[in-house]
């Protein structure tokens, strides 16, 4: 738990998002916050610095940061999330944390005709 129950009680109308793991939680946040999925950011869910560094830009564009691992979520989970065609995908981190193989899989299964801006 990132925010304790004590702190949560002090917040006005808090909403808690929680999935089976951090990857599912990132999709739930993106879906429930009604973010613009015309642009998405990918960051490794294994380590936080890249996602943290990219979060101001993602917030500025009202775009989700989707945490990825070596095993991407099912196609159904992405289809639920995408509210419009994705035009831009920003990769937060280098090839050592998000492999080209994973990007190729994502492009061919979830995000057709994307423009990838690598290593933001």
C-alpha cells in the first residue's frame, strides 16, 4: 500500500486504484482517469526512475504511463483502455529496460502504425 489508510482518511474524496499487480494498476489508472490515449508512455515496471522522470511530460499531455514487463498484458486489457487511435508512443528508458522485441510485439498486437520516440 502506497498511501496508508490514515492518510487516505485525511484526503477529500480519495479514489484508490489497485490491480492484481503494478502493471494492471497502471492500466486501471489510465482507464479511470480518462486520459488521452492518442499518446502513451511505456516504462519498465521493474524499476521506477524512468517512469518518474517521464511523469511530468505524461501529465502535461494528459497521457498514461503504461508499465510493461517482459510479458505484456493481454490484448483485451489494452482494447479496454484505448479511447482513440494511438499516434505517439514514448519509451521511457533504453533498450536494456524495454527491449526492441517487446516493442515489436506491442506494435504488431496493440498499437498499429505508431511512431516511437526512443529513449526519452
